[in-house]
C-alpha cells in the first residue's frame, strides 16, 4: 500500500511588521496613559542614577575618556529603547566590551574603534533583517559563562592601577603584559588611593545588603568625591587625568574611511557584532524572564545596529543592551520603552547641568565600581555548577574561559561554540537507537558477531527494524553497523520511521546503499510511518519506487508483503 505523508499542522509565520515593529509602537498602540508616563519617569530616573557612574567607569576602563561613556548612554541608549524589540531593554556601554575596546584602541586608536563599530552596526542590522537573531540562542550556556568570567578577570586586572594608585607609564590591554607592567610598579602604591577604593567598594556592598533599592554606586562615588576634595587627598581624579567633562554632545563626525581601513577593521567589527548581539539578546531574555513578556530578537538586532552607528558618530563607543541596568528598569516598575528613552534624557540633563562636578570624581572610586561589576558578572555559581556537571560542559567552559584570558574573545567564542556543537552532535548520536522487534540493538554490539539481530516473530521471510531519534551523520556509523549485521537476506525488509523526526543527506545516502544491497539480493523494502520532511529527504536521495515502497505503518507493510509472498511462491 502506497501512502502520502500526512500534513503537519499549519504554523503561523509572523509577518514582516510583526517581526520588526518596535515595542515602542506596540506600547503606544495599547494606549499610553499618564500613570504609565509616571511609572516610566521614575524607572528612567532610577536607571539613569545607576548608569551615570557606570558609563564613565566603563569608558575609562576601556582606555577612553569618561564623556564617551555618557555620549553612548545618551545616543545609543535612546535609540535602543526607541527602535528595539524589547519593552525594557536599557542600552549603554557594557562591561563585557571593555577588554575588546581597550585592545582595539591600543592597536588602532579611537578612529579604528569608530570604523569597526560602524561596520559592526551594519552587520547587526543586516543580521536582524536576515532574521538571524533567532540563532543567537543556540550559543551554548558554557560558552557565555566562560567568556563572561574571563572578561571579568581581565577587567579587574585593568583596574588594579587605579585601585592602588600605581605609577605606570603604559598599561597594555592584554592580561599577561598588563601583569608584567603592574608587578614592578607595586612599590608605588598610595595609601589614600587604596582607602578611597576600599571605601567605595564597602559602600556599594553595604548598600546592596542594607538598602538594596538605593543607588549604591552613585552614593559611593559622591562620598568618595566629597572626601577627596574636602580632605585634599592626593588621588587621581577625572579632572586631573582627562580635564573637564563637556556639557554638550559633539557634532556628528566620522573619520576618513578607505578600503584598507575597512579590511584592517573587519576582524574587530565581527567581534563587536558578535559580542553585541549575544549581550543584547541575553539581556532581552533576562527582561522577558522577569516581566513575563517576549521580545522580538530580530527587531532588537536592527536597533542595536542603528544605535552603534549613531553612538560612535556622536563621539561614543560600542553600545549594547545591559543586563544589570535592564533588570533595574524592570524592578523599578517600568511600563515600556519610554523609560529607557527617559533614562538617556536624564543622563543628558546631568551632563548639561552638572558636568563640571565630574572632574572631582576619584578614579579609585570608579575602579571600585568596576571591581564590584566584575564580581557580579563572573557568574561564580554557574561556573562551578557547569564545571561539576559533565566533562563535556567543563571542557567547553574551560576552553572558552582560558582562551578569553590568554588569547582573545573572538577565538574563545569560536572555539567554544565549535566544541559545544561537537559535544551536542556526540550526545545526539548516542541518543539514536535501532530496534528489531522488541529487542534493543545497542551501539556496542558491532564488536560482538554473536549478538547479531535475530528475525522477528513475523517469520524468517519478513524482518522489521525501527529507528528512534534524529537520524543524521553522527549516528550513521552505529546504525550502519547494526544493519550490516543482517545475515540471510529476508524476502521483505521493513524499516519503521515512526520515531524519526529528522533525516539528513548523509543518513539518507547510507540507507540508499543498504537498500541497493538488499535489492540486489531480491529483498522487497518497505519504509513505514515517515513524516513529510523525512520522506522528502529519503526521496531526494533516490529512495523511491521501484527500490523502496512506502507504507502508512508496519501493519500495512506486513499485510502487503504477505500478500506478495504467496503469489511469488505459487509462481515459482
């Protein structure tokens, strides 16, 4: 009996508008009331208070001047909220970028960073329109934990100079050269700087325990600034190192760009685009988990791309969704993207009104802010749990972690994802089983000829096998080993695909060779219960009439076979 594959239930395919309409438009369509504006104003101000010291600290940690962090929070943060696919995403400079930016600035200068970021912005926008945002979720969890922990260590190492007040003429971005520069300079430590660092860290940690809703980072920076100014302490400040923070945004400007500069910046651009996409979509997922909402990943990528181009055009740096500020936004009761837009407006107002005060901020207090950020972003519990979970996850975790520290972030992510993919393939291949009758054929019987399959209870003229799992290239070896152990060729061979969800070209070709082998011996072959996608893959490989017959189920194939066997016997 020949059958056609049953149709699977129709799936709703979202339209272009559903994929790329910013959440701001969605929120406004729902009806935006005065109470919603009040909620967004309070949450936006709350996030801005957190973002102020953090934006400057991240810029300084990246080897840039503090205002570049503020420009990024204002321009990039506003556009991410206005154009993005998440209700609660807060954009700005992120700690995860510090190592990457510092390395780019060290080797290619700020202009090199601008060119790489513009290229990365176009890459992210293109990835969004090509609907590649969905695939970011396939990056293994051990990879994200590994590179995040590695980045945390490098960021902390970059703050040792400011935390201790060391005299270092040039501090390399890479970890080992950085440590080589720090160790000889330990004799230049300054007690006042160490005291300011310890006080800042103590206030942040203490506030988090005693008054978790208070802006501990801003309070720490303010107290440290007042003490340093009031006591006349000899500590480095923003003013002493960078001068006064500008009160206005700069005019839009891009450096001269040519083909040679684009080629040189391409590896950096790929790193920025990849890290920005991962960080922003992870942040959006965190917001979804806290709020019960769902973000539009491809719309979010498009917004990230536009925001990155705009941020560096106005004198900023790389921008992405930030997990800590986004979580603060949700906890503060934000209603929608207006909160993130207002957060940027509040940062701008601070710069317009209070920029001269930033000159008094000790760098040691901003170093304390980043030290706490490093401690929080390291994900220590997840690291330990993955390290204990299995050898495969531990290998992916350690490879990503060590390569982030000692090589670079791009290599770490590439190697981690590759190892994670091979680990997944191995696990999926082990999950594929092949049965004959009610007897399970294990993969390791290939070395035991005496364990070869016996004919089923249907008799020696009919043999039934069943494959379970995704039948793909990683599982072809074990399945082939079982099929090749079939002794005397039966008159009918039935292969049941009821529990097979997927067949790739390698597996289909393996079955094609096996089918031709049985066909030459005069065996009639039935494939049963194959769903539409499986059957199409088999047909494309040449597994069709007269070589192979398809039946609805094993019972139909057996009935058809038994009807044919007596007829064949009478003819002989």
